[in-house]
C-alpha cells in the first residue's frame, strides 16, 4: 500500500517536470498529473487519521 508521503513525492516530481517542460502543452499535462497524486495523498492521510482515531490500526 502506498503512503501519503509516496503520493506527495510523485506530485512534487510532476510539479518539477512542469517547470522544466519543453512546451506549454507538456507543462499543462504535468500540472494535471500533479493533482491526482496530491488528492490521493490527502485521501490516504485522512484514512490513516480516521483509523487511528477510531481505534483501528493505521496502514
């Protein structure tokens, strides 16, 4: 299972690629790809926090 840190690292990688893209189209594509891992990181963090507060075991 991936951790929030893994997803955030992937989002940061896409953000850096957007800064160095060769064209505006490429930059937009990397920016679009940056959003999905960031949302996954937020969701994974929420789930981990929810499990801790409910007495479950965090992943």
